[in-house]
């Protein structure tokens, strides 16, 4: 059996004590009793809303090979009979195991942070490196105080490339996480007004992102966005942190990984990139200039870890946008079709502008409209009114006149849009949902963008439920 961890190694790393007859090893690690696989270890973490110890019985019923539980919670487990490793604190024990996973690994490790594009960049790295070797990467957006150590714990010893997303919404959160990950390459995709309500200004956000440099291995590499206004601040922070190799990406003539030219299309694009004194022509499976910009950082990171650039570039042709991050659907409606662009996973001013540009560059069919359905950007704090109102500029410049809005903060955008815009506003997302279902037409391109917590993803789901996927293939008999 190819164990993820033997029980002996698990015990040593966790600094725990065994209860019952432990199995020889475990095949995986889970903190969710519902999705746990047979043979995995269940770590009973106490979260903000639920305590994993309350689901220990469910985990055993679903095939857990052993439980990792807290000493203080042991009496509450009562008569539960199962192999256990008892520790002082389950999350702290998982962190110790994550550090042990990193210690035993010979993989090339890449870490990604940034206000915009970090999950897309992480998935892009996974996609282009998988043909080249065994890749282990963060699931979904597992980028916080439990997601990062969990991802480390799950990293097989045979991994050749490790890709980790590291997020934050307060100062000081990246520092302990990157010191666990200890990357060879650290990418900062951008600094923008995400979680702005928790910071004084963009400079403070940049300082928080710069914490990623503190965990780089000796002789490590930092990759920074030269087109971003925070480049100089990040560059100085990397120098101050002792990073020996600082690289940049972007369209700037000074960028090490440079966008020479870019052409966008409704379903894909072509990027000409200068890397290591040569220019690559790269078909992109996912459209959007913002995707191509992040691809430059991916190409740079792949180059720095010694990956075959030609094969990496070829893989970008088969890249597809992720759910909620630009995924496209062609739906049958009446005698025609509509195009739905799902950007509903998250939003801040920078990603809103990128999504608006994506809508601008997607032509509707005959008689169709470009429709922007926008929900509130959350965690903007005292800046909320201003950043929502300022979206009027990008919409106007893009020539988008059909704007449907939901949420209390989007009232500021409604009031800022010029006369001539066909604006529909509802304070509640559910009310806009009903309107959207009845108001889209054949030929339309509909882009839905909001912070996840607003519930605008339900508008996406409702449209997908009402209008079937279009197929242009003839049925077989």
C-alpha cells in the first residue's frame, strides 16, 4: 500500500499519543466528515462555527482509519471505539504535520498571493506543470490558517511540484503560513483594493502581501507585477527581506517576463511573451488580458523551477476558466443562444474592471446586448460608496449600457451611471434573479460579477437551470 503517512511517522510528527490499535498507515487527511474517504485520517478541528469532535462518529461511519482528537475533548467522545491519536490541539498538530511534510519533500515549491488572480494563477500552474511531473496544489481556495497546513499535510512525499495559494484579509496572516510552505518561488500577482475595509490604504495591503518574501528558501526567487502601482514598494520589501533574486512580469519594457503583444478573442487569445531572451507565441484557451498577464508569472515561475517552457506554453492552449472565475456557458434560448460569463466567485475594484473588459471584448450575436449583472463588493468598509460609484467609469468606457445591479452598495453605482444607461436596480439579489430570468434574450452576452457572499451565484444557477446548454451537434439516431 502506498501510504500518504505511516502511523509511526504520523505519531512522531503530531507529537501525539495513540489510543487503540492504529492502522499501518493512512491514505489521506480530511477535516470534513462528509467528504472523507475510506482509509483517511479525520482531524477534528474546532472551527468558528462547528467543532469536528461532534462529527467523529460520522467520520468513523464513513470509513475513517483513525481520528486525531484533542486531549481536552476526549471525555466528550464517550464510548466511541476507534483508533485515535490524541494531541494537545488539533489545528496546532496539523500545522506540525504540515511542517513535517515540507521537511521530507524534495519538490520545487511555488507560492502565490495577491489581491486579484491568485486562485486562477495557482490553477494555471497546476495545469501547465501536470504534464511535466507529479503536482500537488491547493484545493479550491484553501489559502488560510487551516487551508495551507491541510494542503501541506496532504502533499505526497513523491511530489515534484508543489503549488500553494496563500491569502489574507488582515496584516500578519501570510507570515506564519509562508514560513510553513518555504517556497522556492513566490509570486505576488497584484496589489489592489481587496479587503480594503481592514486596511488604511493600498500601501498597507502591499506590506501585508510582502510578508510572503519572509518564507522564501535560501537563494529563492520573487516574481512581482511590474505594471502594478505597488511594484516599487514590493521590490524594496523583497530586498529588505534579503531575497537574492527579484524578477518582474508585465507589459513594461523592463519586465523580465514580458508581454510583447496580446490579441483577445471571445473564446481565447494569443499571447506573445518574451522569456529568457526568446519570444513565444502562445495560444490561450481562456480569454482576457488579465489571464494573459497572470500567465506571464506562470511562465516565469515554470522557467525558474527548470520546467520545459515549450511544453508549459503548449498547455496554456487547453486552459479553461474556472467556475465563478470567467467560466463560459452557451445556453439555448428561444430560437437562438446567449452567452453567460460566470464571474460570481469574488469581486474587488480591480477584478471588476477585468470582468467588465472581458464583457467588452465578447461580441453579442445579432440583436443581442452586453449585459453586466453586478452585485456588491464586500469588505470595502468606509471606502464602499466610492469604489462602487467609480465602476461607472469602466462601464461607460466599455460602452456597456445594460447594467443590472443588486445590493445596498450597488445603489452608489446606480446613482453614478450616466443618463442613457438602461439600469435595473434591486436591493435584494433574489429580486434581481427573478427579473434576469425573464429579461435575457437570444444573442445576449451576460456577465455576472460580485463578491461570493452576496449570493449572485444563485442568478448563475437559475439561468443554467432555466436555459439548457446549447449543442451544435446533430443528434444521432
